[in-house]
C-alpha cells in the first residue's frame, strides 16, 4: 500500500477521515515527524527519502518545488494537490481509492490534482 505525508496545513479532518475508514492506510503528518515549519524543499526531500506521496493544499509553491525536483532528476514519489473547495468526503474517497488501487511507484514524478475525475 502507498505511504502518504500530509503537509503542515493539510486539513486534519481529511487525515482523520481516511484513517477512520481504513486504519491500515499509512499516512503521517509533517507535524508527526518533526518537520513543523519546514520549508517545502525540506518536506519534499524527507518524503522522497521515506518514499511518501505528499498531500497538500499549497498550490502556490509546493507544485513548483516538486517540478524542480523532477527536472533535477531527484526522486519525487508524487504530489497530490487538493483544493480546499473540494468536499472533505470526496477527498477522503479519492485518497482511499488511490491508496488501495495504486501500484507502488505509480505516482513517481507526478503532480496531480484531486479529485482525479
């Protein structure tokens, strides 16, 4: 199963909802791993070292740093940008679907926006 890292400002209702529906989903928050207030490149580097896909609401900067990693030939297990306007329930469903139906490394080097549909 995929592993996720929720960015610092990612909606905790989503994280709790995913874990409530499937406690086996491997999702940690930046705050849980000692990266509170870390800049985006540091978060992306940690996620790459740990093989975790980043979940974020930060469309302004995180996307650019993720693309920079890809262009530099660095590992970037994946980044999912989630609009704050998307209903929480829909985001939970999308993350569960991705977690349960994706192959390992399927999202490597990709920046995707949720919902996927």
